DNA sequence: TCTGGGGTCCTATGCCTT
DNA sequence: TCTGAAGGCATAGGACCC
């Protein structure tokens, strides 16, 4: 059996742990740049705040209903997440940390356990030790555990936050209840297509012929179907595979048309990727650069483009990665466009110790020591003390975070005070 | 004025080599 | 020497997740 543990309204719950006055009150956490709502308390949901609600459009609603609004505080959420995960890992030797607020546990050899009360116990302990409320769905496959989890959340009074799907009747009933667009793995596109074929719930979906699903939704769709039929084909992914790409991308507060300004951003993002590479002891051998106009400004000329730049050797040098990024930008930049978002993604990652040497072109060996020195100075003197000439030298572009809560658990000067 | 950011996997296609 | 088949690899794009 698999259990899916999901933290309820995770970011909101994290804010509440350190600010209990927020309990029972409508609370919303915004995305980076204070763009849109990405976590809502049940009270905020009841007031009709949808997922992804743009903050500027809902400002009045927030004020009118006295909804407490927070900027996202990822260091805090990450720290709370690892506390929850470490508790969960005590309850089964097999755990897959699926995301910041979700984990799968596998119960193998637990045949003599009453899983329902075992999971109640998990739930109580996580709440007692961290203050984070969680819901648990238990079922024979991962996809069905997702379904069970949804049931546990939807009917808290009946389930007490834990739902065990342990019979065919329960499985069929659940699948008939679950709307197709709410199935894990069915996104907007698949939903649109399935709707045309009168597939309205998960049960309709498993009645489709295998080969149709295979053809229209690839093996991914077929695997999902098997899982929903109760045949387990997805196992835990316990060892986290190393990252395959590292991205730094941002939207601007307004739009930018000037090449020089875009260049500064791209250079800064490329350097940021290089820093992330060094932090995890990796190199890359290519960088993807993209630019996008504002898709919401329908009256303006739309343009989006990206380019993959191959670097002839593996590197994590600010200088090299930034150079190739700017070269890429030159190729895709078009005049007269109002750019809204640009980004840099480094790809072809390997670890520092084991990269492929090129026969003809290799990095200037001095870069390695230079980067070490830069990292050292950044660490001791503070971030962004050292920049490339191509970066924006005067002021550092800052993310909009007007309603940020303190880093209660991960910055010593912001730790919670008890009077 | 103001609509996030960071990832993964799968497939089709085209080129190159054997 | 020419040709077709088959496999490897890179690339782009589509779909999804949180």
C-alpha cells in the first residue's frame, strides 16, 4: 500500500505556526513578485479566492474581507518542510519526498497493521511536533493514493484527515466521484480533449480502450490508467536523481524594451545559474536563453523566442556562462517588443570532478580560482558585492515582497521572541 | 500600472554513422 | 561504390507537476 501525505494549505499553515492569530482567519500567500495567490486558507477559499488569483485584481476583495496577505517566504517553508519530512521518515523505511509539501510512504510488510490508525498517529505527531496539519490518503497505487488524499481533504469530518481505500467498492465509488480535471496527471490540454469524448470523471477514463489512451496521451497516460485500475506501475523514487537543469527566470514589474537592460538581466541570471552550479558542485555544457512579451497585453505585438547555446567544454564560470548567454540573447532579441519575462537555464549538468574534457577548447584554468575567490568574498562580505561588467552595476533589481514574514526558523536575528 | 518560478518526462524529427 | 535499414544523438516542443 502507498500513502500520500499532503500538508494542508502548506504555506498558509507555515505562517500560522508562528502567528496563531491567523487561525480561523482568511489568509493568502502570494507567489514571487507578489504576483498571484498560490496558497489559501479554507476561509479564503470560502470567500471565493481562486488558485492563481492575480493580487492586483483581488486587492479590494482582500481588504473588504480583511484577508491577511503574505509574500512567499521560501526559506521558512523549506525549513518547515524538512522538519515534516524527517518525522514522516520515521514511519516507513520507504519514503519519496515528492514536493515541498507532499511525500509518498510505501507500506510493505505492514499487513498486520491497522493502517488507518497508524496514519492517524502520523498525522497527530506531525501536528504536535511542527504545528502543520496534514491529510493522508492510503491506497494500492500512487495515483489512487492521490485520489484517497483528495477524499480525506474533502470530507474532514467523516475521515478525520485519513482515508483508506481498501476495497473495490471504495475504488469505483471514488473514481466516479472524482472529476476528470482533478485527476493527477490530467492537465488543461488532456481535460479539453477528454471532455469532447464525454469523459467526465475518472471512472469514464478507465473505460477508454488502452490503445486510444496510449496514442493520445502517450505511455504517461496509459500508466495513469493502469494505476487508477488498481495495478501498481509507479514505484517510489527514493533516491533523488541529480538535477538535470537549473533555471533563473523572472518577470519584470513593468515591461522592458531596451536591449542593454535586457542584457544586464540575462547576464545577472546567467551568473545566478553559475553560482547555483558551484553550490552543488556541478558544471554545465549548454545554456538556454529565452525572452517573452506580455501575453496579457493582447493589443501589443507578441513575441517569444529561445535559443540553446552549446559551450564547447563543461564550466561553472560566471564569465563563460554569461558570455554565451549574451551571445544567445543577441541572436533572439528583436527591437520594438515590450518584454515581460526573460530567463536563463543551464543544461547538460555533471559534477565538478567528472566532466568531459574537450580536445581543442578548454576553460581558462584561472577561472576556477577566480570563482572560488568570488564565492568566498560573497560569503563573507555579502551577496552581490562582485559583479561582471555586463550586469547591472548601480542597483540590484529586487523582487517585490511587500508582505514578507520573518524567517522565524532560519535566521538567528529573526527568531520568534517570547515576551 | 500590477497575472510566479522551477522543475520533469515523453515524443517527433532530422542528421549522422554503421 | 552505391543504397537502404537501423540505431544513436541532439533538438524542439508539448504535456504535466508543485
